[in-house]
C-alpha cells in the first residue's frame, strides 16, 4: 500500500448508509461564526458524486425562493456530523445536471421502491 493511502486511511469516516445519485439528503453540519459554533441542517438532492478516497465529494442541489443553489460537500470532513437519506430516487444517469434547467414540478424524481 502507498504511504499516502496509509495516512489517509485514518481520516476516512466509516459511512453507515450508501449515498447514491438522486437521493434526498439531510446533512447535519457545524458552522463556525467568529468564535461561536452552531449546527445547521442542509437538505437537498444529490446531483453528482466524485469518488476519490478521502476527497470524496457530493454536489447537493436545493431550491430557495425559486433560485437553485448547489453546494459541494466533502464527505470525510470533520465538520459534517451526520448524513441521513430521506428519500431514494430511481435515476438512469450518473450526473443529474439536467435538473438545472428545470423548475417546479419538473424537478421531481421517481421514487425508488425497496
């Protein structure tokens, strides 16, 4: 094993749930404002995922006051407390960038039945 991989192995979080494209997530994250810390919840749909060991990222999209907002989150960040999957969607693509051009009910995804 490579020396870099050995060091990174200690910092990778053990994930309980598998996160897929199209999942609706609720992320609990620590936000630092000056010298104070608070916990903030972020909800949205996963439109992209990049797997690269410790640098695994997901792109979350949500709509706030009819404006689409996308944020990229590092899954192994110490600031992320927990990630909860609220809904799973059936998708046929690995990147859901087509949701950017849609609004309202057109952004809904078909729910995956277990």
